[in-house]
């Protein structure tokens, strides 16, 4: 690019101008990038998915501080926390300082929620600012500050430790005691007193005392207190049981004998809070012989949506770790539809080499089950007593299960399709508009690999939706009794229950 | 028929639950409390606080908005499969009408806490409730038009 006869000064000057221009463009680009990210974050575009936002790139120092200003101006606490999440993901190196710059002017409740992040990020002087803020904060903020600063061996907090341990509030006493136990440089006398405080509260009959101790320990578990926490797993208070589970599952000694039995009991607890804590605890403990899929399946079907949410969030921890485990799990739990859906999604997200084959095999099995159930349903009208209420219910259950198998096939095909084409096909197939449905099916059949499966699906959908005859022989021959046996063997628990009832009814009324 | 399965079967015929599958009804059925009233009884009066809502399984109920609850002037009649009392449980306002039992009636009752739990567990139930409420609104519209004329 540079002519041979060009003077050296010209070349150097040109290079300098070019470098300055490039630097200026880069600065402007960073500024624009920062602006757009702040704008997007401000509009909560990335709400709840900090990991995804982190993939977009990092924020510079100035933008991080602008984000912290926005956090200060946020209309609600969840939005402010969203900013904090973004700061931690997008600018981990500046997040602590940026948060600390606005921390004193935030409301105490928000300070309370941010303090753990500050402790984690540990920007310089955070202890002094937190200590100062606690002087003007509410009781909760003082408790959190005491716990975190004592655990961080902050000298100013240590000077207050004795007062906190002698305070009137069991919550403040417990928080300070837990903080002292976690501090590496806590004096032996203070450590002993902290243990004594927590032991006293954990053995107290007053719920305010033991809930205070359990609450502080749940935030920062300590294995030394486990012998006093464990009996709380069967306490009358659901809150105490849930907190005890949280503490117990986060201590390394927990994997002792009887742990699976205690977790199993907690999974069936009357309180949703305990059931949610139990599934979280099981995910954390990873006991060697725990019935992982039984527990997860139960939690995914839980009548309380909060338990289901926790089960979905921790599902990955319960999944098989190798190919054989997946084969067994997918075949043995075909009629646990909620679990099957989660397993399929999780398997498709793994690096297991043969996952596509495993998923295709599972989809073919589901299609076969759908066909068998529709065939039995189709043939029941020809059977004796077919019009009795029990058989009407049985037919309805068979239809619903066939539909769920078909949905499972579509879900699997969706997971196999990286081009997202299947998403549109699935939406079309879910439509009640016949034209849209037919169009979606037509598109599906064009897919090379899955074309044959879609042709089968077309027939099955037609049979399920329009009751058009499938033809062919139902599984296990042509006798009603054999179909009822088949339903009990291959159907879900609910289908088996209905079939069993019909069978009992047939015996009583021959 | 087995009492539980019978209850599930009954629920399949209630429009409110029509968006739920039978396995969901199987889990929901034990939460419902069977209740019964003789002909002539009043289930609730206008202005009462709403604690429960009901799904009629047998019988007939007249809905009155007369200020005197003993008056038998009905704006609507409910039969098996219909539901009543859900409005007060959703908006926490007192009952907007009086419910008179016109024939011996049997129903399933569901209290507020359980209803809220079920709505969280089975959002499809909310769609069923919306459908029932909008059908009721549609049924009332011609009468309103007639009254305004």
C-alpha cells in the first residue's frame, strides 16, 4: 500500500493518523455498545438470564457505573436486583465498586439483598461502608451485616460482636453467632460463645428462638451444629423443617445413613415449602443410591407450582450420567410424561454421542404406544359393557394418553431439529384450524429423516382427533381382559388404576 | 362405581374443568368437599363474605339480586355442571347475589385457599373459569338490553 518513493515521515505520519482514527472508532464503538447494552438492560430485555447477557460481551468501567446509577433510580427492588445481576455478569471486575458507589443511598431492604453480593465481590472498603449503612438500617440489615462482616473477620464488626451476641433479638444473636463461627480469625472465646448461643436456640422450645438460629444457619450452614439441626427435620413447624433441610443438605457430613429415608419422607411432606426444600436438598446431596428419577418425577407432578419450579430448576442434577442410564430411564419411564419431557430436553443438551439415536428410538416407542392405546380405544365399543361409565372413562384416559405420547414425539423431534423448523410445525400441529394443521403436517413430511415418523403421526393424529378408524389388531389380541392387562402393564399409573377398576367390575358383574 | 372414579367422571362433565385432563382431575378430586342443601334453603345471601365456591352436581339453584334475600325473583337458574360463588373468591368482595335452592341439591365445595392453589397448579382451570364467567355475561346481556329499553 505504501509507495516505495514515499518519504519516511509521510509513512510514519499516515500510520499515526490511522492509529488515532482506529482508536477513536474503537472508543466510539465501545461507547455505542455500552449505551445499547444499558438501554437493553434498562428495558429488562435480559431479565432473568444473566448468563445469556454475559455472552454478549463485557461492559467497561464507565458503563458499569452508569448501570449502578440506574439501579439506584430503579422503581422496584426486583428491577434493581436485575441491574445487580447484569453488573455481576457483564462487568465482574467493576461490579463491586459500582454497587458500592450507590449502596449507601439505597433503601435498607435493597441493601440487605445486595450485601451478599458485596461480600462476594469484596471491593475495597466495603466493610466500612456496610458497617456505616447498618447504623441507619433496619433490623434485617443489621443482622445480615453482622453475619457477613463477622464471617469476613472485619475488625469493626468484631468490636461489636459481644454486643450483638448479648442482644435481645434471637435473630441478631444467631446471625452474629453464625458469622463468628465462619470467621477464620475469630477468637476461641467468641467462637465458644457463638456455639453456645446457637445450641441454646436450637434446643429451645420457643419457635422464635429456633427459627432464628435455623434461618441464620440456612444462610451460612455450619457442620458443627448439625447434631442439633437434624432433629428439626421432623419438627412440627413446616418452616423449621424446610430450613433444617436447607442447612442439613449443605453440610458435607450429611451423606450418612438414613439420609435417603429422611429425604424421602420430606418429599411427601404436607408443606410445599418442605417438599421444595427436599428436592433442592436431594439435588445438592447427590446421595449414591437415591431414587433420583422417582423423586424428580414426583416433584414435577407436584400439585404446587413452587415445588414444580424447583424441580425444573434442579432437574439436571437428577439425570443419568452415562448412556446406559439414559436408555434405562427413557424406556422405563415412558408414561411419566412430565419426567419424560424433562429427560428429553436434558438429553438433547448433553454431549452424549448417540443422543440422536436414543431420541429417535424414544420417539418411535412413543408413536407405537400411541397407536396401541388408540387401537384399544377404538375396539372397546365392540366389547361387552362398553357403554358403562367405567369404560367411557377408560376410553377417555386412553385418548388422553395417546395424545400425550404424540406430544412427546413432537417434543423429541423438536429437540432433534437445530434449525427451529420444528417449532413452527409443532405450533401448526397444535392448532385447531384444520388448514393450518394440514399445512404443518405437509411441511413435516418433507423433512427427510423424520418423514416416515410424520406419516405415522398423521394417521395417529387423525385417529385421535377425528376418531377415524386406525385398522389393525390391538396389542395382546382381541379380548377385553387382555387389553385391560395391557393397560395395567404399559399404561401410566392413572390408566392402570382405571383399567384395574374395569377389570374388577367385570369380575363382580360377569 | 368406585366413589373416587365416580367423582372424576362427574368432573369431566363440568364445563369449568373441561380444559383439564382426567389425570389432573384425579389429583384434584380429593380436594373437593361434597355438600348438599334441601329445597328452600339459601346457600348464601347477597352481601355475605365469600369463603367457598360450588360446582353443582345435582339439583337446581336460583340466583336473585333482590335486596330482600327472601324474595324469589331470579335473574338466572343454575343446574348440574354449573358453578357459583367464584366471583367473591376472586375479587374478595361480598357476595353479589343470593343463591336459593330450588330442588334438593348436591355440589362440590372448594374453599378460597384451595381454589387459589389449584389455579396456580392448573392454569387451564382459570381458562375454564373465564369461559364460565363470560358465558354468564353473555346470557345476561340480552336481559340488560331488554331492561334498558
